[in-house]
C-alpha cells in the first residue's frame, strides 16, 4: 500500500513529494506504516488521513473506542493476526464480519480473515492508534504471551546446565543470553502487563521442575505465566542488570531499583533477589507515583474516623501510630497525612526504609543499615535539624521507640508505623519493647489500625443470597441481617475473572483520651482498652468491614478474610 497511498496523497495535494520521500526513508530505516510515519512526522493530521482513505475506498471511517465489542467477536481473529495486519473485528451480523483496518486496501488481510473465519468481510477504516488501543483492551494478555513464548521457543537456544545456585555458572553465557531479544521482550512483557493490570508486586520464582511468574493484584497473588525453565538465569540476570545489581553474586540477597517510563508515566520498581534452593527468586514492588492517593478524603475513611485522624495530625506535638501488616496501605496513609500538613512554614523530616515516593517539600532520608544509618541514628540527627514533624518508617526496637517517644514529648509531632493486629494491642507492644507506661500514656495521641479489602468489580456485580444466621454470626444485628442486600462479582474481562476491581480501606481509629491514658498507667489489658475505646465511639476493623458490606462495596468473603470477629 505504501507507494500507492503515497502517490494518492501527493495527487490530492495533501502532502508534498518531498514529504513522501522523507516518510518512505524513515519507513526503510525504522519500519512502521507509511500513514503512521506521515502523521508522526507532522505532515498530515490523522483524522484528515482517515477521512481521505474513507473517501478513496468508499467505506465508512470509525473510532474503535466508540464500540463495545463482544468478546465472542474478537475470538474470531487471533491476537497475532490482529497485530500483524493492524485490524480488529468490531461487529458480526449474520454471515458478515465487520473489521476495522488501518489499510482497507490490504486484500491479503481480508482474504486471510475470510478463510480463517468463514464469514464475508466488510472493512471499515480506523486510525492505527484506536486499533492498537482496541487490541490492548479486548485481547487477553495470555494470547500475546503465547505468541511471545512461541517466538522464544523458536528464536532462543540458551544451553544452561541445571545446577544448584551456589555452583559457578558461565557469566559470559548469561551476559550473552540477557542481550538476546526474546529475553528482553519477555521481561518487558512481564513488567508492562504487571503495570497494566495494576499489580502491586511481581514474583519470579524458580522451583525444581518449574519456573513461574505471579502478580499480586488487590492483595492476592495470581499465577500469570510459566516461562521455559531454561530461561531462569537469563531472565533473573536481565532484571539484575536493569536494577544495577551484581549478576555474579548469586549466593546472597540483593536489593535495587528500576525506574521505567511507560506510556508517558514514570514507575519505580523496588527489586529484591533471594537465593532459594533452585535459583534466585526475584520480587519487585511496583511504585506508581500516579496511583499515590494524597487526598485523605478519598482513602475510604468514615467521616468520624477521618476527623479524629485530621485532628491528630494537626496537633502541635504527640505521637500518631499507624499499624497493620505489610501491604495494608500504612505508607499511603502516612504520606497523605504528611500531604495535609506539608506547608512552607513547617519542617518535615522522614526516615524511611525504603523511600517509596519522593514528595516535594519533605526531607526524606533513606536508611542504610550497612553504614550504621538506621532509624534510631536518623532520629537522633533529625532532632538537631530543627524539625516540626518527624516521620519514622517503622518502630522496630527499644532504641527507636525511646527516641520517638522523647521527640513527641519535647514539642514534635511524630508519625510512625508498627506491626500489630489492632489499635489497642499497640499499647502493649510499646510496653513490651521496654517503654515505661507513663511515657506511652503521655506521648501517644492516636493509634490507627488498617486493612485493605477488595472492592466488588462494578462491571459484573450481582446480588447474592446469604443466610441471615451467617450474617448475624459475623456481627450484624438481626434487623440489619434481614434488611441487607449482599453482592458479589461473577468475574469478567474487566477484573480478569476475579470478581474484584481495586481495594478500599478499613480503619480502626483509637484516640488516646484521659480514660485510656489512665488505663495504660494502671496496666490494663488490650481487651479492656478495646472495650473502653468502643464505648468512646471507636469502630473496630470488623465494624468498618461490615459497613462496607452493608454499602454493597465488598463481599462477605472479604470481610472474613481481612478481619477477625470482635
């Protein structure tokens, strides 16, 4: 089509002959379609080109984004054929299949589709961008993976002897392997798909007879692919090179970072390698700056809980503690709290391990244990830097806890995290670390426990029946159990057949008032403190989860998965 389209455009005075020659030269050196090159070089507007093609061939032009394509229709044309010819089926009526094409004059593509499907083919013209978006949206990544896997099986032949990880390997062979296009292509696919599916972590795991890749999506791990086992060293080494780690060191754990730019947005990957019995396991935490929620009102707080937290973070001094397991959103909550008070007239300093997001106006310090820069050492230095607000990534030991408590008692607002199951038990954790009860009672002003529950996918949300007794057993009153409408997701393309899309926060916010202070001084148990806090108006994590269940935002399974009964 290239020469024919170029001649037609020149004849119609839409481009000059010189522009055509430049675009053809680019096509020869860089590849791509002539029409796309002309658009990218600014020689013609894309909508003008589509309009011209529509008139020239006497067929309609369409925008693929305006069509809701039936998955049954897209299954008629495999993804590799759609990508090869840059086409996508958009409708089937009787024995006629309508396909959107970049090049409606490509009779080979039309004949191929006719032969493959047995349908009469009716072409319409669409822009390359809209067809690419359509292929990304409607074709499952598993199809694309299959194509890449076939390429790898055909193109690459790495002869790696299966050895225990501590034995020597030929670094020259690995360096050669990681530069082979299929390995680079596979790594790029793994990372691109993880970002596209909004995964929080990628696990690349070698076993005795298998090699698998899993994504953590909305807090749950899913196996997504099983690359050929012989690629494990090459794939791991490719990631280590990207993260600037030592590919020769395979006996010790290593940590690094990869910074990617995908579709105009920057994404940070925190990379951790760990020697296991059958090779190195690589785990990557995906930190997407565009997904960082700094607006506290959008984190899913109940109004009363949000007010309590805001009052605490605007206090002139004292300690605010956020607790919960790894991956429960503690960092996001702390960043959003700091975002509320981040003004030019306040000096905010943070000690983090690692620094997950870089935020303007906040002095962030990365911990380096190997040179003695730990939380305690950083905190000591902070207190000589005239801080107003100090954030400590985690209180792990007595020394850090002691300095943080003293900072809170000497006119500083201190924010930090601990790993405890709920807000009341955090008091006991500090006491067990060796902090005196009167110091805990005097310094801590608020403790918040949190969890993340998966949200029901809005695209496939359906009502479901749950016995009233079950609902009463998990904490609802008989009246609530008789009135509630429960939902679940049946699974669809939008949520990768999981029934869930995104997550919502569950918060247990305990203000340390005079009554609770007195209980801490008297050595009350976590259960007694919890009972008093609920009397004071605190909602437990289970209560918060039941509110989301009543609102139809999550499922009974999620309530039971992330919270314990009170």
